[in-house]
């Protein structure tokens, strides 16, 4: 707002530099010494003490002004008289001035409308305030400032204010932070170390997430109760052992059943959240920080600043509806399992709780999530069928299928990929180098043209099946359209998603060739099933109807390189299609590398492999070597 005011004042810089006027202007209304209304007939000459002014008469009780034939002397200096606040009721150059006071038929003022018209022609101005009183201010220039709450402070213009603005202002005047987040509150640790502005943003993010429209009513009510800690639990509200965690009492441990303990610190809760995070990563590629109660209790996902590219951030935001549903359902099922354990432990006689294991709770979460996804699909399908509106169905596909939460639609029913059994996959043998590749296509934005980047990771498979990160690499994908003469001879003509994926596969093969030369067995998981299918398919030489694509040259390079590597090295080279979602970290690294000035890949070594180096210690290498 300060910038807008300054730019507006810059136009008046020369006028303001002249200072206040030294004489009144012609046509200006001023108060006379005895309260009469005067209007300057002309601008006074330099050095003149007075100027002639026309006297106006005032209609009683209305403030309307009409010009008279009398004149008075008006002081030329503005300081010797007070300005008279007047508005114009009818323009001076109206065509009605030449009309006679009577009618064309010779009967003057025969109707009220004609009388009103005659008065309007006579009384062309009106006072805004009596003599020696201030006029009513313009409401467009008045307003108030609504205090900041979880939302920033806002200026309200009086002329356009509504009852909603008044109500929100009165609420903001008595606003205080929720007691659970205040100093000494049960959730105060979630805002510890933040400034006042950061606390406001954090609280706003928590509340906006709790209000998400995808959360069902029952889960929404429970979420509000949990964050405000309105449950009848804990030693403040319960006496004796009833204020302790029943699941911990079964193990001989004594912990107060606070909201953080019950939904985050309890071993049963940790096991459930670990299973949810593992299935979520398998289906979507997004890593959940379940070690933070900010995620498990409030459901707020906060990526590290600068860790995501624009494309990865778009995908991260697209997962928000699905995550809000999963979190609210998981929180409610955790509470229901806790209630069953609590009631069974304090029953007389004491009994074993039912359906409180991790498997039972995760199964209940899956069934409830599936039920709500079926509801969302039915709602979108109804809108597409009866309202002829395809947008809800498009949003359903973008929110649930494109994100990986729903695998497919079978017999008009969604089939969840989340919480489902993973596809059977042959694990790589111990000592194998597992390379994962990812390509990112960045669309045109503003004056910046399109671009592509790739990223890859290499893991060593351990004896127990776990994988240890060995290196990461990323780089830009060249194309003739963006790099011109700097592009390699066989580079693609333009950037497309498949050009990015094939370039990532070519970079992964360059890393794999170094590994094969040093005695590694290599498994390369490509970033796209379409890319894997196009590389491994058999070419029918008799067919002449194959459509040309922008990535044909890259595909040919990859196929030739795979054939040569399998013929030259005795070690195993295995290409696989992705069996799970591509991690957001890989997509973010590829997106950030799309516009790097150099075409060399940037490699970072994370662990010293037991074999010799993949390449002679170089950390920058050409993926096309």
C-alpha cells in the first residue's frame, strides 16, 4: 500500500512543491464575515487585497443555495476567510436556463414536477454543513483497520463495508490464540521457537487444513475435539489410573494420556503411523515426517524450504485432499482403538481389548477411506451425468487417480492403491547396484521457455534386502529448440515428457556402464513404464506405419547402448519399469536441474562403496559418454 501511495503522490510532486495557494480561485465558495455564502467571481490579480464575489441566498431548513444579483468584496488571501463546503446539484450550463418559468401552454407550475424543476433551476448548489460547523466527511475516505488474527490485518473502507466486515472486526478485537497452543498449552511445542508472524502463519495453516472440504463430518468433529483436546482423558479430567494410557499400562508403563502421547508417542500409535507413511510413500512417492506431532496430530505437511521445484510442489499440493482424508480417518480410528483398549482395561472384570492391533486399525482406515473415495466418485459421476458438467469428474481424476491414491476404476468402483498389497517383485540380489532414474518436463512459464531435467540415485543392496545410498546425480536435458548448436548431434528437437524420461534413462545407463566396468551387477528402474516399454519392445522391421516422435533419436541411442553393454560385460544389466510412485525428491531434483547452464551432470557421493569407484573420482561427468 505504501508503494501505491508514493506512486500516486509522485504525480503531484511539482504541485506540492509550490506550497499552499496565495489567493483564492475564481468560482470558489467562501464564508463571509457574518455567515453569508459568497462565490468568487474571478481569480484576484496579483497584489489585490479583495476580489468581487456574488452573494448566494440559502433556502431555510434545506441548505439549498441560489445566486442573487448582489455582490460583495471577498478577501483575496485564503487565510482571511473560511472555505464553504458546497456541492453542485445541477450543472451551470444546463439547457433549461433559457426556459421560461411557465409552461409552453401558458399555465405556470401546473404540476408538482414542474414546480420541482423550477426550484432545481434556481437552487443549483447545496451546503454540506451550516456556518461554523464541519461538513460530513466522505465515507470513501474513512475506514478502520481490522486487527490481525490468524489472517493479516486489513483496512476496511466505510463506504463499502458490510455487516460481515463489522462482525469480523468485533471478533478480531477479542481474538486470542487457542488455549492448546498458548504458552504452557498441550500443543505449545508445535509453535515453539517461532516469531509472532510465523506463529500466525502456522496456526492459519493448521486451521485451514482442518477445514478442508474432503474431511467427513464425523472425522471433522473428532479432529477439532483432538486439537482443542476436548476428550475426557488425561489426569486433569480423570482420576487415578483412568488418566493414564491403558495400552501402556498393559506393558507395565505409566504415561499420562495426553493428546501428544495418545496420537504420537504411544508405541501403538507409532506403529500405525509408520505403516500409513510406508503405504503413502509406496503409492504417492511423498515422504511423511511421522516423527513430528505437527503431522500426526494436526495433519500439517511442511516440506523443507527450497526442497521442491515448481513441478514437485504442484504434485505435493495435489496430494493435500487425499492426505487430509487419510489423516482425519487415521486419527479417528486411533481414537476408537484407544477407547476400546481403555474400556477393556478398566472393565470389571478386566478383559482383552478387541480390534486394537496395528493390522486391525490399518484395515479400518482402508475401508473408511475407500468408502469416502467411492462417495467422491459417485458425486462426480452424478454431476457429469445429470448436470452435464465434466469438471467434477476431471477434478476426481486429478485428485485421486493422477496422484496414485486410486489405482483404477473397475466396474464403476474405485480401487485403492493406497493400503493395498504391493505388486509381487523380485528383489535384487545382495551386492547389486540399484539405479533409479526420473525425468521432469518443465512447461513454459512467462518469458521462460520449456525445459527438461533428469535425476538419478544409486543404492547398494545389502544382505538383508535394505539399500544404502551410494550417489545422486542430476543434470539438464539438451534439445535443439533451447540449446541450439550446443546440443549434442543426436539430441531431441524439442522438450517433451518422454524426451526427459529417455534422457534420464540414458544418464542412468552411463552410470550403469561405470558400475559394470567395476564388477557390479546393475538393476535400473526407469521413471516411466512407457519409457521401459518403448526401450524393451521388439522392432518390427516390416512395419512402415510407425509414428515418429520427438524422442525417437534418444530411444535409438538407449536401445543401442543397452545392447552393447549386455554384449560387452559379463555382469547383469536389468531394466525395470517402476513398481511404485516416483519419489518427490527425485522429481524435485530433476525439475531444479532443468535450466542448469552446463550440460554435465552433477554427482554427489553419499557413501563409499566396497568396490572401486564408479568412475575415476570425478564428480562431474557427461551422461552421454
